[in-house]
């Protein structure tokens, strides 16, 4: 298990003084990347080998979002490698071990020279190792079922500030924008997301939203409505 220690800062809170949903996802992503740095398998190291880890799915449960000034820890560990994929859990808790949030995530290993997924390298599996999966509801599928009748409400153009080191739109930016299309004071209990296609500089993403069975959906799609990103928010 790998751990980082953090504190809720003003730049990450919402109008209710709680750390934002998107900021929790960013903390988890940062924890995973620090883990990679500290075992010698950083993004920069992988880039020299024409390899990268790219996230393909999130499933996050929010128990309580801490408020301004609170201290918290984020833990992460790999629990399975299979073919192209690595599966990673996250646990966010207070120093007193009150559980704040927990998550499952799926990542795929990418060959950036040939621009296609590839089998996870032996060095990766040995470097991370595996630990038992967290006791949570994993569901029957990581696919997010998109309801019919979505409404087009906006367009987002990908600008340079949204890009990561792979020259794709940063994973956390999709979540940040998606949260912005939720109703005011929407309190998220569960979040699921799929990354289908990478958005690049200059791409125009169509924003489609809808509500089904109490869940709110925010989808970013291209001009043919092929999705870049699909997200599902379940309220408390």
C-alpha cells in the first residue's frame, strides 16, 4: 500500500466548504502517480520506453467529503493485473481512520510508439506487486449504461491548459467539467466514469446530459456523438 498525506485547501473546496468531487479524483490520481514515481516507474521513465498507463474507468463511493482545513490520507495499491489492464484501489480516510471515500479504477498499458494498448510489462507487475482488493461493491460491469434522450447543452473546446503530458485532455479535467453541469448543491454518493477516446487540443466536445432512475449523466462526445467520456452521478 502506498500513502500520501494531505489537507483540504481553500482552492479545492466548494460553496459548502467541502472538498470537491473532482478534487478527490485528482488526489487519487496524484497518489497513483506518486506511487509510480517512488518505485522508479514514473511517467517520464515510461515515456523513454514508449509506454504509458492510461485510466479507462473509475468507480468511486463518497462517504463524507472533508471540509476546509481537515487532514486526510489517500492510500492506493494494485490488486490485479490481467493482459492489458491494471486494477487499482484507493482509500481516502482521516488520520483517525474514518473512511471518507473509496474507489476502484481500471488502467491500461499503452504503447505510445505504435499508438495501441499492449500487455503489461513484467517490470510493472513486479514493481507494484498486488494486495487484496478492497471490500466494496464492484458491480457487474465497468460499462456505464447511457440512457436515451440525452440533451445537448454546450460545447467545450480543448485548450492548452487542459492537456497532460500525453497531449491528451487530462483525466481530472473531464471530471471537473462534468461536475460543473450538475445541479446546484448536488451531493454525490457514487461516481462512475468511462474514458472512451482521448480528446486533443482543438477538439470540440459536445456536452450531453440526462437523468434516469435518479442518476445524472454527463457525456462529452464528438460531432458524431461518439463519446470521449461518460459519467454517472448518483445522489445521496
